[in-house]
C-alpha cells in the first residue's frame, strides 16, 4: 500500500492509501439536503451523494517519480501545475 494525495474533486488535498498498481479511486461523501419549504423531521432528512473519480497520474522528475491521483475531469496540465506548481 502507498499513500497518495487526491487532486481536485470533492476530496481535494486529502491523502489516501491505495494499492501500488491501482489506477482509479472513487471518493464519495454524503451532503444533507435541506428542505426549506417544509418542516424537517428525522424521518424526512435526506442526503445527496457526491462522487469524484480519480485517475492515477505520475510525473517523473530528476529526484524521482511523483505519484498522485487527480480528478478524471482535470487536464494533465492542470494536475501537474497543482502538484509541482507553475
């Protein structure tokens, strides 16, 4: 298992443990949905599930490889800038 940083999406900046050969990671979180037009009771509370799909990215530098997972909708250029800076 290795630790990698997630770039973009709902889990931006979080560090997660993945398998060394894993190529995709799915992050999800539940967000409560407020109902303003009617009273809320325990029976009427609902939540929305938000998901982000992250793909494995690797950048080779003179010091070694940098492995991270970036949101699948994020371009390689934006993901690299997020990790290495402009």
